[in-house]
């Protein structure tokens, strides 16, 4: 699988990546190699990875608990303390071995420790492979509010090895699939159409789909590093999706949704808004809803859920001048951003989802 050149770093694929990783570490003569893992990747991924890491440098493992709840400034403080206690300096490097929480928080910790040290991402979930591998977004949540604190800073290298997916639960695989479906909807109609009748996928086909998804995101991000224009297309499904994800995270009566599960709902809702604004046809809307509900269980929304979800939209980090900003579909494979929607239209979209 051909490597992808992103913003001044490379994304390498399969076991062929590890000699390149070792060569990079040797060339940069790092003082200490820190490997950040969570309790799951420490058990399932670290034993697979360590034999590939050929170095005489000191290696220190830092483990945090798994889960979105760990993506907080308090966790960062603990990691900064551990880095300090273990002698971390400006020539240290952090290898983030895990899903999106690990790559997000690890990149943020590295970007701020000693005013910035190098980091390398090895995503181990499908979501992290197709989403967090490109773009340089690192950060933490502020309470239940998603990704409110962070920086855009790029890793020195990314390694994509689908072997890590062998232990991934099916719901986590579907969570990553949501972002792949999004990439087709916003940028590549033929890629989207591959998923309409997708059944079983072998390893080679999955690798090809992952590679194409990363290519799509990289083509978008490389045109707009600071998210002032076309990069906003990647927010499709995320304005309402993030609000739903936050609401289900902070509400003790709700079962927490995975990121992709919430984004799948958000894509249906925002497709409805797109249709009502005459940007996509009713046939396209129905196809999007049918396809997404084929992969994702329907989420139950009670009448009293809507008001707090709408309230959370106020805090969306994409808002400008106090207005909620949507990226909407402008036919399948194209988007239009900086769009607004009334609360009445948003309420209608939930009615459509529930119907």
C-alpha cells in the first residue's frame, strides 16, 4: 500500500511501516521513547507492537484508563507529571498507540510538554485510522463538551496497520465506518456507493477502503490547514452529532454513544436539513437514511431530549459570531458550508429521524 504524504509527514501502511519507524527514531536520536496506551491497547496492541520496535533507547510505557471520560485536562496533568518524573526532555518522543482518545490526548500532551516535543501516532481503531491520522487536531473535552481545548499540530509520522483491528469490537468498527461513509458523502460519490451494498469485506478490500478514506481526508485538509474553507466539509454530521454525543455522555439516564454512532445520527439529521433547503433530493435523502440505518441501530430520542441538545449547539466550536454553523450536502459528493438552520427545522429533522 503506497504511503501518503500529508502536511510534512508521512502515513505508512502495514508491517512495512515498522522499519521506516525504526529508521526515523534512529535518525532523530531521541533521548527517551514514551509509549502512551490505554488499558485496552496495553493488553491487546502493545505486545504486538513492541517486537517491531528495534531500538536501544530507553522505553517507558504510560497507561491511562480507556474511554472518552479520560479525554480531559486532568488526565493531561497526570501524564505531564509522569513525563517529568521519568526524565522527559525536549528530545523525548511520544508514540501514541491507541484509538482517537489516545491520539488526541497524546498529541495535545506532546504539543504542550516543554513547549512541544515530537510525537508519532499509531492508531489502533478504525475511527482513529481514517479520521485522527490526518489533520493535526489534538485536544481534550471540557466536561461533556467535545474538543473544546486543543491545538492543530502534526505528528512526525503515522503508522496504519490493520492487524490492530483484529481485536476491535464490532461496534467500534462501525464507529469508524461512519467517518468512511461521511468521506464518500462529502467528497466522492463512487466511494459512497461502495458501501450501499457492502456485505463481507476481506482484509485486502478493507485496507483499500481505509487507504482511500485517508486519501480523501488528506486531499481536503491539505487545501485548508486552518479550517477557513473546504476543510469545513469534514464537519458534515458533526454539528448535531457532537451535541448528541455530549448529551448522551453527560446524561446518566442515557447509554453513552460511540463517536461514530452519534455522527451517523447527525448525518441523517443534517441530510434532512440539506433536503429541506433543496440541496439534495428526497430520493437521495431516503437512500442516505436507509444506508446509515443498515449499519447503525436507531437511537431513541424522547421529547424532552431535544431542548438540551439544542442548548449544546451553542457551544459548538465551529460557531461564528454566535451563530450555529452547519456543513450541508449539496448533492452526494459535494458540500456547502457556513449554513444556518432554525430550531424549527432542526426539530423537524429529529421527527424525520424518528419516523
